[in-house]
């Protein structure tokens, strides 16, 4: 307080707005080249993170730090772990030059998330000849579909730098129809929906009733004597060929030529199809909850609550990784009120959810950043493939969209792909990325990144680290060194040490937390991959044993798939309770 202590509490809501993204950087740059401080845009969302100054994502290279060079494997990306959302594809080609496992390499299915912008279209020679109207008064067919939605989530197929900002997306995407109010003189034939008159072989000038705009067209036509009379069959197909108008705003203007049909519409972004975060959490935990529910039903159907049923229940709770302490809490709670009585499976589930909520409630806390430290340093640690880099990207998006200036440190110097992955996240979130060459000392990189972040006036520095098994002593020693070295610049740093836990892991996660906590001073957890075939119960055991705050859960690979941890939601999902 006396030291003008400013403490910001980040209680991230479920803001599903896409994080802003800068122009893609040149691959040769060690840091994102986005010169546009996209976070400015994001800051306009009103997030309450006042900053000392407007965030400027300068193109100044992180290589200002001695020794920084682009990772050797810049050019190739094979084996790169899939990046969240559209980032996946941009990175899909990264070569894994490290001997370390790259667990997730293959998920290229996220191509479905790519926006597909219409290709440049040429005239379709198969279409009927145009009736040669007066060119100056010709009707114009123009797709009014705003490119923002699809394009902003698009990535180039060529694996180049990602393009996320609306403006960038607009540039990067294949030609997108121009706004209707532009001057169309000399404009190439415009795309027409596959179901449009052109596609159905309807002669031009028949654009009656396609859309609001199209509906205006006939008036113009009739008013213009230069337009030849439309052939009779025109109107009918046009009206019937406009299903797309119901799904998206579209302005059709028919010109003197008819362009060929528009390519197939872009698939819905995958994120839309996966349901909201709660549905994904439930789905992810369905294996655990399904097993529990089935077994509880088996035990308690037509049976009283007695010693035998309690023991059976305790067993299945342990099998679900909930831990001895929580299992006993649940059985105690049941026996104290219902012993000797009939009890329904639903009642058991309710008690179970309540008790799990009691265990998790105290650890479900928002991440707090102490901005009296500039930067507040977040070190992210964990076993290989638990989602460190992805979580960093998601977190950076949250912070930068809240108006904070974020610097990322590519401290996983073992994997070229990890460095590239972080750079992409940096580009995407408008965060400077400090990196070094492959195989360089991670502690040195962390130190340099700290200095750079300080010089830049960054609010938050997030340091990625290489994944390591907790039983690899030499690797854990290296991590301890990273912590020590950071502490030389600020004895209180790292201020937050986040450990990522893969929700598909069982009992081993308990040991992971134990060791990482001892070695690196973990003081907060993020459980990732709760959207997959998660187990999840182990988090309850970890909460009961370690009582470390759980800040977020990862429910997907996308930038928005990091949700504040909610004890009751999680407990309900595990217990299989309806929400
Ligand atoms: N489904 C799902 N996948 C996730 C989630 N978080 C991360 N992943 C994926 O898990 C894989 C590994 O993620 P990374 O972020 O590379 O993990 P890491 O801990 O940095 O990996 P190492 O550097 O090898 O230790 C990638 O394919 C991610 O896309 C999540 O919440 N849900």
C-alpha cells in the first residue's frame, strides 16, 4: 500500500470475443512484426486493465537480446503440435528437430476451422450469354457477406504467418467481395452463390427477390430502359435460388456478365459446433461421470445405505481418482444423514457434487497479477505436452485484450517447434516474443526476456519452459536454475508459477504437482484438455492435498478455450448432475 501497490485481480469472464491479432510477422523475425497494437482494439472492449501507456507492440526485434536468432527449424513445420484454432494449420509444417516427443503433432483436422474465402472467380462459359445490357446501368451481383467472421479466423493454406486481424484477414484471404458502395467500374465478375441465378443457368438481369438488395434491383431495371427485357423464366429460379440469403446477409448485383458460382460456403467454425465450454467440460468428463453414475446406480438401486454400500461407494470414488480424503467426505456425509435408509442414485450424486464443491471451492480462485511488479512474471511449467505453450497463448490473449502489455519468453529451448509455436501466439496476441537459438540456456533466455520486458515497460512477462518429467532430476535442476536466475532481477519473481496438468492424466498428476511445487515453487494450476476424454477426478485429489489455486481449465485448443475454474460446475460435471 505504502509503496503504491497496485493489485489487479483478473477474474476473467467468459468473453468469447476473438482475441485481436496483428499482421503476420516475417518469418525471419524473432518476434512478431505486427506493428499495429491490436490490443488497442481489444482494449476498447472495456476490460479494466489500466495501463501506464498505450500498448505498443513494437517491431523492435527481441534479438536485441544477445544471441537471439531465429530457430533453425523455422522453415519447416512438420511435427508441430497442433495449434489451437486456426493457429494449428499455420504451424502445421514445423519440423520437430528436438528429440523430445511432440505429442500432438497430427491434429490437422482443425482445417475445418479455417475460414474459406471465395476464390477469385472467372466467368463461367457454360452460363447463358448475357443479353448485353447497357454496361453503365448493369445490375451488379455482389456478395455482401462480411469477411470478418470467416476471414478473421482464417489461416493461409501455405502455412505462412497467421492472419487474424480483420484488416489482415481481409488482405490475406482470397478476394473478398467489396462493399456494395464501391465503384464497380472495371470490376471483375463477382462471385455468385452456387445456388444463385448464375449457377442455375438463369440469364442475368433476373435477380428478383434474391435478397433485400436484389429485391431492389428490379426497380432499377425497370427504371432503366437500357436493360433488355428479362426472359420469362428468370424470376422463378432466382427467387428459389436464394437459400443462402436466409443464412447470411448477401447483396447480389447482376452485371452485364454472369460470374461463375461461388465456391462452397465456408464450413462453420469448429468452435461453434462443439458447444459452449460447459458442454465441452461435461463431454470431457463424461467418461468419469458416466462410470460413476452407472456404478452408483448399480449400488443404490433398491438398496439401503449400509456399511456394505458405503464401502462399495468408496471404492468407486477412489477409482475415479477423487482421492481418499474426498471419498471419505462423501461417504461420511451420506452416512451421517441417510444411514439405514433408502437413498436414490440421484441423491448420492447430489451429495457427491456438494462435497466435491466444498473441496474445490477454496481453490477456485481468479488469477491475480500484482502490477506493482513491472513486469509481473509468470513462469509456466509442467510435464511434456500438458499444454504449457497453448495455455500461454490463451492467457496472453486474455491479458492483451484486457489492455495489458505482454511479453512472451520462448524458454522451451529444446524444441524448435515450441519456439515457433510461441512466436505464432505472439503474433496472434500482439505480444512481443523473446527467443533464442535452439539448445541455448533456458535460464539465460529467461533473464534476457525479463530485462527486455522491463525495458519495454511490459506489464506481464510469461515464460514458457520445456516440458519435463518430474522424475528427470537434471531437467528439474535446470528448471530450478531458471527460477533462481529470474530471482536475480526481482527477488519476488517469478510472481506466479503456473503448472499445467493434463486432465487425461490420473494419479501421476499428484506426484507431478508435488515435485514441481517443490522445485519451481508452483503456486497455481491450470488443468488442460478437459474437453477430451478427461478423467478430471484427480484435480479433486490435488486440491484436497495441495490446496493450490486452480485458475483456469482448458476446454479446447482455441484461443478462447481457457475458462476460469468454477468449482460447482466442475463438481456437477464429474458427478453427472444436470446443470
Ligand atoms: N483438446 C485440447 N487440447 C489442448 C488443450 N491445451 C493444449 N492442447 C493441445 O495439447 C497439445 C500440447 O500442447 P502444448 O501447448 O504444445 O503443450 P506443451 O506443454 O507446451 O508441450 P511441451 O513443450 O512439449 O512440453 C497441443 O496439441 C495442444 O493443442 C486443451 O485444453 N484441450
